[in-house]
C-alpha cells in the first residue's frame, strides 16, 4: 500500500522553486575517521551523504545517490579508495536518492537491508520515483532508466558485517522517518550513520511515526557516538541527535498547546511554522513544517513527549 501521507508531505516541494539538480559530486570525498570516508551532500536537496567503510578484507557502501548517473559517480569514488575489495552495499531507507544508484554496481556486490525496508522498496518505490521525476527535467533524466536492484540479504533487527579490521552493525530501532530506517554503527570508530532520522539544519519530513521517532532518537543517543553522519547536512557529533529530538518534541508539545487553546489545524500550522522558522533561522526546507505540524495536530491527545 502506498504511503499517501508521506507522498503528500513530499509533494509540497513541487510548490517551491525549481530545485538544484541532485548530482553526487566527484572529487569531494573526505576521510572522516580511521575507517570511514564520506561523499558529502553539499547541502543539495535529494543528494544524500554517502558513506564508505573500508576494512582490510571488504568495504561497505552506505547509500548510492539517485539514479544510474549518480551511482556511477559513487562507484568511481569508492574504487578510488578501495580499488579491488569485495563490496557490501546498504541503504538507510527506501527513498529514491538513497537506493536507486546501486543498479550500476557489479552483480557480485552484496546488497543488504532490513526486511521491513525491503517491503517498502517493493511496495512504494514506484510511486516515489514517479513523483520525484516530476520535479524538474534533471530529476526526470536521473530516474529515467532506473531498475531496482534485487536485494541479496535481508535481516529483521540487526546484522553485523565483518570487513576485516573493522565491523559495521546494521540495525533497526522502530519506525521514524520511514518504517524501515536502517542505522549503521561503526564501533571501532564510534561513528553512526543516522540516515534521514537525523539531519543537520534541515526541517525533517514527518509522516505518522512521530512518537516512535522520538524513542528511536533516544536509543541512538544511548550509543554515545563521537561522530554522527546525518542523512543530509554536515557531519557532527551526538549533539545532532539531541537537537533533532528537541525539535521534534518541542514541535509536538507546542502543537498540543495551540490545539488546547482552541486553534484550528490551519491556525496552528501557520502560527507554529513562523515560530519555528524564527527559532531555527538557519534551517532549510521550511515547506516541510506545515505537513509535520498537521500530523502532530491529528495526534494531539494520543500521548505526551517527554
């Protein structure tokens, strides 16, 4: 079944200015810890932060970029760092900019993701690809020849991948940005890939998993990572998790306050959007505020954030 609420949230972007082409940039890859390299997103919408975890025996690639063109750039950057090692591939969630570039990677590479995320890939990817393709000619061109790569390995809750002198733990923690968010923790480097459950100075896209999202952030914070790579935005430390949680809990709490004062959903969305833009003046994508506030408004009274 299609996630209609998420689609409506994402479709708000079509009302904004024509977005910059979401191209993964070659030659920008940086080493961020002993075993991890990062192809940074450059703060361009629909370009994810792409991770490369290099061990003595194998390499794990986290997310791919959108479509075959970006996938080829990602593969080229991986091979500059890890020329011949076997590759494992994984995706933080099912949205097209994170998964659709892997089709150009060799068939011998092993794609791994949570079972619940794979169900989202199978059931919802087509609708998202169609929608993303409408945003600009560049988006349409990137997604024109997409063929979803078959998954090789799925797991329910967690899976440890041993790359030689370093390992990566892939795990789920409950619904948040999507049902099947996949986190990658590199213990030796004390580094966490948060996917779009954690972003840096972007207003998050909120669907129907808000209460669970806050709990997931609490679980991630308990890892005490020294470095956090968000789905979008600059790398940071555990304060990114704390800030994301404070934002979501504050939005939830303030929405309930305004609703209890008798304000309508539209009034609440309008007032709170302005309050949050003033409170977070350097955060991008304010068009995502209204859908999130309306979701909180629907859920008001269903429980309280701590």
